[in-house]
C-alpha cells in the first residue's frame, strides 16, 4: 500500500503579503477540494490560480487555470480535464487585454481544436432527406 505524503506550503513577501500557496501529494500538485497552486502579486492581487489532480491540470466544474493582471483584470482562463484542454459548453481558452477587452478565444474538445463553426455544429446531425420507418410507414426527414 502506497503511503501518501500530503503537503501544503506558503511563501511570503518581505512585507508579509502571501506570495504563493501550494498543495501537493507525493510531490505532485493535487487538491481535490480547490486550487492546488495560487500566486499573488506583491500588492495582494491574485496573479495565478491553478487546479490540479495528481499533477495534471483538472477542473471539471470550471476553468483549471486563471491569470490576472496586477490591476485585477482577468488575463486568461483555460479549461482542462485530466490535463487535456476541453470545454464542451464554451471556449476552452480565452484571453483579455488589461482593459478587459476579449482578445482571443479558442474552442477545444478532448484536446482537439475546433473553429467556432465546428464547435457550434458538432451536435447537429445531418438527417435532412434520410428515410426512416415508424410503425411500418416510411417518412423522409426534412430540416426545418
């Protein structure tokens, strides 16, 4: 049976401000109850937050990585599951400038990059014109 060594460490700036918080198990970033890595600017503003399970970026309920500018504006966020970039509901990666304007967004499903059109159309099936039989009668499907 493998013995797990859980460890939480904190680092501080000279002014007493928290600089870094890390959760590790057996040397790998790991926290099933929240972020496993946080880093703050010296002014106290959160700079980075990352969620890990067994050393892999992972958050099935939201972004696995976020970064902020010193002014508090969100810089980027990335969604990952088991280390793979993935978000079936929205862009898996978004980046903003320091004024809050969206600069870019990318769509990823299971590590595969999709265009917005491919992402929007991935669940639509091309059934137009197909013949189906229901209760012994044949019907031709028509897209509406």
